[in-house]
C-alpha cells in the first residue's frame, strides 16, 4: 500500500528545499605554491657577507634591513624548518587581485620585474645590509596591482636572461650549468606581524580572504657555478593576494517565491481547519437549543 505524505508535510519539505538551495556556495579563488624545501644554499643563509642573503632579516643578524621580511627560523638554513620552496611556482584560480611589492635586492645586474600592466620595474640594490651598510634602506616599494600571479624577471649579463613564475623554474638543488646560468626562483608563505612587516612561514596560509607570499631570485652571478652565491637576494619581492570570489547563493527569484508559497499554503490549510471547527461548533450549539 502506497503511503501518501500529508499536504502540510510536503509543503514543509518544499520550503526546506528552497532554503537549502539558498545556502549553496560557489568555490572561492585559490592560491597555491608548489616545490620542495630549499636543500642547498650558503650557510648561514642570511648575513652581511657577499655570499649570504643580505635582504631578508633573521634573528641574530645585524644590522636589520628595511625589507619588511624576516625568517624566524634563524640565519642557518635547516631543510626541516626552512620556509623557502624551490623547483616550483605560484598558481591561482578564480577571481582575485594581486598587489606587488619590491622588498630589496643585492645584485650586480639591473634586474627588472614585469607582470600584466606592471613594469618593467628595475631594482636598484635597496634594503640590503651587505658589508653592514644600510644607508640605502627606504623600505618596500609598491610595484603595481593586477589580476594575475604570472610575472617575469629580466636581466642582462652580456646575454639577455628571463625567468618567469608561470613555468617551473630550474631547481638550485640540482646543480647544472644551465640552471646556474638561467638563475632560479624560490617562494615562501608570509604571516603579517605588523604593518609592512612579515615572517616567512612553512604554514600554508588561508587565502579565502587575503594572504601573502614572497619570491626571491638568484641570478647567474659569478659565484653561482661554484655554489657559493646561491643566496636568492638578487631580487626579493612579495605580494598580497585578495580573493574576489564572493559566495553566490541560489538566485532569490527562484528560492524565495517557493519558500513564500510554502508558508502561504500552510497558512491557508490552518485557516480552513479553523473555519471547519467553528462551523461544527455552531451546528452543535444550534442542535442543542
């Protein structure tokens, strides 16, 4: 025997369906960084010597630069704790906006940054502490805003060189003449610690609203082939990723009328029941008189 669902329960189910449809959300924009922990570099990685990274700050290294970036894991690189990822790239999906910043550099070449509608922005050896000199430390500089994580870095050492984020870059952990001549990029997630200041971190950040990441180039300097200048301070930058994908509910014209219809029908059923009860009471009263 087929059981029929009472009309009032059917209407409640339809109304609930309408409300659940209104809560359906689209997938937000995403940002990811691929690669593996940086396996090789001068040690200490950070310091004032020419073969160290002179841009990113780290505990115990003085003087402090105005780059705004700090690696709290210490000046000596440790494979287990380093926040830098090499042999990978930054990629994103969905609708988003990116604000690009130049953190600093210590390079023998005039390296320039270019992204869609931005640049070329040329670095000028700012915000470094090479040989203890911090005279040229004005702080990070805004390079521009666009809607892509793709960028490229260009320099000329007698031969024009280009290294781009939208391709997996040569890994500095696999030494070769080709990788050394073409340079390499490394990346890290950032955690804001104060306005304009960030800690590098291994922890993947939540990019559902806003998140930050850093990138650093090692060009083909004279010491790269010997492995003594693999310091990734020839162009250091960072970026703010802003998610522009707002949750998209089921269109109101489709959901609200169904919900309103259900409520209206339930009200009509209740009204009819009440009228029947009143009529029956009146008949009973008339018969008793």
